[in-house]
């Protein structure tokens, strides 16, 4: 969101279980560069003490990108319009009311995909098995030397995000074409972790969603192994904008739920349930067939709206603590031809799984 010429992240909260929302605070760029916080914000509440942060601290990560009023007139020594990407970390110890800059996780090139640019995108925060803070992200910086078009990677911090270790790959294929991206992660009841991401490229249904698992949130196996596709028994699958979560309901080990931007068949044609379902699986490795369930939201997707690509860009889903309800958000079309954030909540009916 833009306040004057400097973008920032608005923070909204609900005090009635997700039935209504109101603006609560704003996260502004206080890193010293003053670029503004522009793309892909994410929130994560610490369940335990980590580094200097007590349990309950809310962390936020997002992309800081320079935006100039006149990109043709770039002052000497400054970076031009969209000229760099910087995933920054912020922290709040008062439940999201005020925020402080913590660190820069990683810096990349111009905020334009493909076309020889080298941005970093789409941060996702979690704790690994040792209680270290981990930031997962999409990385386009490797293409020139190593023939990676885009990959999913992470950096871990042993001090709560004050400093960061070396980059490690999660999903990466050095064929110059395949583009894993948009990672989200959830912890499973068996102690393992599941990561979910889209895979754009010629050898897959373009944008098809995959999942893979890790014993500790760091070891994801061979990066070239893209894991299991999220596909129903009749061949329906999500493309782009995925989100993964776990709920305790639906079986002995609970249920993994995945949402996505559009639901298609193997030919990338829209199918029944597009914009209306989430996909569920009781196999905690994501193998086997997934099952379509009615989602809290019903919305027109990109293909329904003549290619408006920002509709359904991400579709976060959050089960209630007892797993009986599911809350879902996404960006949808408004009457002014802009996008707006909508949300929905409905009971989770998992008794058939």
C-alpha cells in the first residue's frame, strides 16, 4: 500500500475469530534506505523464545524495492525504478501494534521476473527443528552462471534473525527453464515439515503445485527432486499461488490442506471447482490422490476475468485451533477494476477422508 510515494505494509487484525477485520498498524521501511515495503508481506508469530524475542513476538518479512517518482531522472548513486529487491525482517513485541527493523535476509536484482533480471521474491518464515528462524524464498540470481531459471531456497538464523547463514537450496533444477517459486510451509504432527510451491516450466503443467517434506525444516533431499504433485484422482490440480496448512481433523494424522490460484486439468483447462475448492490429503508426505473440499471463498479467477493475473495471487488458509473451521483470504476483483482482499470462513467437513 502506498502512503504518498513510499509504499508500506498495512496490518489488519480480527478480535472475533475472523468474522470481521479492521486496520491495526502499519509497517514502514525503517531500514535506512527508505525504499518502502512493496511486495509479498508475510507474518509469523513465534511460539517460543527465539534469540532476543520472547514467545508471542510477531515477525514480518517482505520485499523492499526502490520506487522513484521519475524513473528517467535517477540521482547519481541511487538505484533506478524497481532496480533492486531486498527481503527485510521486522519484529513486534506488542502483538503487531509497533514494529522495528531487524535485518536484511537477502538482496537481489531488479524486481522484474525473467528477462535476465535477478530478483529475490516471496519470503516465508518458520522455525526449524532446532528452534532456529528460517526464511524460505524464491531466487532468480543463479541463472547466468548455473543455468537456474528460478529456485526455492532458504537462509537460517541462530539468533532470531539478527544475522543469517548461507543460502541452501530446497527445489532447484538447472535446465534454464524450470521455475519453482512461491514457497509456503507447515509443520506436521509427526515432527516433519511440508513445503508447497508452484513449478513453472515446459515439462510440467505450467505453474503446477508440488509438495515435499523434510525431517527438520532444513534437509529437503536432492533439490532437483520436485516432490509430489498436488493432483486429485480425476486429474484436477492447482496452478500458481499455492498455500499449505495442516489441521488435526480428518483422520488419525489429521489432514494437509492446499489452496491455489486456479484449478485445471492436465491440459491447463479450467475444471469443476475452480475458485471454489481446497485440496486435502491425509497422507503426510503428500503422496496419493488429493480430495477436493468446498472452500470458504468462492471467487472468479484469472481466466474468468480475461487474464487479470493478480486475482488469487496468493490464497492463505488458516484452520481454527480445534480444526473445525477454515479461514481463507485472497485478492479478488472489485467493481473499480482493482483488486481487493476478501476473506471467508466455513466449517471443515473432513469426515469423508
